[in-house]
């Protein structure tokens, strides 16, 4: 029996999937984001967010119960971190700085049960994925969504090899990519690298994904052909909402 992975169903149907970024360890914010119309997935940010492994289970279950897929970003490709994230019930995993094929191979091995990989068996808390125990194990290798972040020139150079390593998603981190390349964000060289990754995904039948901060950026990337795009983060939405409301409320204040 397949696991109940909302994002997997979406991408297998050939549909584009919009998501949002969670950096705060709040189930209330997670529920609000997951319940927003057209949200297919919520990224639980254990790399740069204020989230650690103790939050993984509650956040995963909250997001899943709202009909979206919880995807956990771990800080690094450590086997024990990957195991803890998946055992919490996440629908998928994201690993940052997958800078070469060796790192990607390690990630895939850590996410798959034998004989494909080396993941240890202990899915006692995988309610959010729709199954426990042996039922979960039977489908996890095929149904969980495995994403690696492409954000370094070496990864761009090796993108065809990376796409052949058993991943589901090549997820571009555009800001780190521009920094590591030493080029202007949004400039010609930067966009050429992004297009190279996108085209490689299309050739190899992988999901092409990218991080955006605004709806305008995300709409452009969907039109460009990306399958999976983040639209905003909790912090950016809160900041922009506060700033907009306060600006409107105080625009007639006299200057001090």
C-alpha cells in the first residue's frame, strides 16, 4: 500500500507544486501555512531556521493533517540526522550543499532501506506519512520525496551525474549558488547555470525545483518550467505584513 504522500501524488500527476518555508518551530504557523490554498508542501527548515530535531514530529504531523506534505531540511548529509528526520514522519527530505555526486550518493543511501540503501529500521512515529512499521517500510523507498540542493558550481558541473543517483528533486538554492559562483544574482551567468540545472532535470525525468521569496519570482519560475517552487517564508510574510499594515496606519503621521 503506497504511503499517503501529498507531494508525491502531485508530482506524479505532472502538476506543478507550490510550497512555503517554515523557519519557526510553531505548530500554529505550520498549520496556517499548510491550510493556505494551493500549498502542496511545507519545508521545515532545520538548517537556517530555529527548528531542531525535537520539533520534527509535531511539525510533520501538523502539516500532514492539514493536507500538505512536510519536507524536512536537515543541516547536513549526516546519516543520523537523515534517519531522525524521516523517522519523524516527514514526507520527504532536503539536504543542502549537495556539491558533488559523492555527497548525493551518501544521501540516497541514507534515505533508503536495504538492499537499496543503509537506513536503519525504526519507523515508530511515521503517522504523518500514513503508515507504521513494516507497512511503512514496504513503500518508503519508492514514495518518500528526496531532494538535494544544487548551490555550488561543482554541483552544476556534475548535474547530469547527480540526476542519475536516485534522487527525486534537484532543488536550486539560487542565493548560495550566486555567492559560490562569484556572480551577480539574476545575472547572465547565474541564469545560465539555473537553466542548465532545469534542462538536466527535464532530460533525466527529475523534479526541477527552486527557492523564491515572492509570488512574482515564483510565477516567473513556474512559467520557466520549474515543477516545484517555494513562494515565501513565514518570516518574510510576517515582516511584510507588519510593515505594510504599519505603513498604511502611520502614513499621515507628522515627521518627528
